[in-house]
C-alpha cells in the first residue's frame, strides 16, 4: 500500500514542547500504514525555522485565506507532500479550531487551554490532524475517488455525539471526543465508502490512543516521553513549561530514597523552627 505523505510545519513559533511533540507524532508512522508523517527542513542558513506569512484581520488570521498561504509556502519551499498541515498559535478570525482543504490544513493551538489537560495539547493536535485528513479526502497517488465518493459529506455534524467529527463550538467540549476516541455510525459509513475498511480500522486505532501506553511501562511512548523528553502525558499540558514545571521535573529525577531524606530534613527544619518560635524548645 502506498502511503499518503503528510508534512507538518509550524506556521508560527510553537508555544509547546516541540521535540516531545515531534516524537509523539512520528510514532504514528510505526502503528499504521496509511499516512507517513514528516517534519520538512524549512530553515534559513542559521538554522532558524522559516514561517509562512499569514494574512491577518484585526490581529487574527483570516480563515478564508490561510490555506492559500500554506499552499504557496509548500510550493516556494519545494516541500514534497500529498497534504501539508500548518500548526499556528494565533486564533482564526472566526474562532474555529482548524481549516482544511484538499491539499492543506491549518490548526490553531490558541483555543486549547492549559487547564483542559488531560487530554494533552498533543492529543488535541493528533485529534485535529486526523479530523483534517478525514475531511480532506486526500488519497494515495495510486488511488482515485469516483464522483459518488467525492460527493459524500465527510464534514462535521452540529449535534454532539462524542465523535471525532463533532462540531464543538465550545472548545473545551473537544475533550470528550478526544477521550472517547469514537467515530459515530454515520461517519463510519462515510469512511467505509470513501476510504475503505482497512482505513477505518487503522484510523480508529490511532484516535483510540491506547498505543500511547502507560507511563510506568518501560519502552512505551508515554514512558519515553517522560524519561527522555521530561513530558508526563498524565499531568503536563504539552505547552512550554514554566519555571515551576521545570523544578518539579528536577525533583522527579531525584531517586526515591534521596527524596525521602530531603523531605525529612525539610520537615525537621520546619518543625524545629516553629518549636523555637513558640518557645517549646531552647534555641541554645
């Protein structure tokens, strides 16, 4: 089976743990055979990422024009891609999560708040990536869609079913669909007609997220994220960490026995201070 090549670019400076996200997404290449995800080399001579120049409307990206910008960027940078997905940090001027077309899609992280996690920002992006690809009807070069398949509506439904295709006007509601990893019967039937049974099987497996594994399961994706990239998929949001998050990470790396001894010292010192302050022991 020929894979569909999907390139992922950063439309703006990412506000999330970039290396951890890249590791997370590239693992999807190992667990399914429909798509091949890649991050193209689009840097200047100093190694800095070159971003597309989006069109703005009152400091927000124009929803109706952004796909043209991505298509032009792909052409100018000579990016080999069947479908290109740009991830941005700004909002669209209509507050949508993403915009998708046949050749490209744009997803914003702006509306996914830290306090929404879990699920993490990475799981939100995976959800949006797969929804965009389903909507796009992009297929491998060795396959074409007939007129009937092209006419099938793959887009969202306004009622909330816990399905990946829910139109979630209240963005926090996407937590439900991400957590469920569910495809409603209507969209299952549409996927079968457009993409086929094997696609539905692999699609469902990816959005089900069991492949991430457990954080205490040596060698799992969750384990490697925690121990190599210092990202705890059970707790961290996925956004760039603040100083307190980094302190907690350092504390996590201390062996358990040493952690216990440090806590004993802190508690002993604190208790001693208050006993002296209250005059219950002589400070001399």
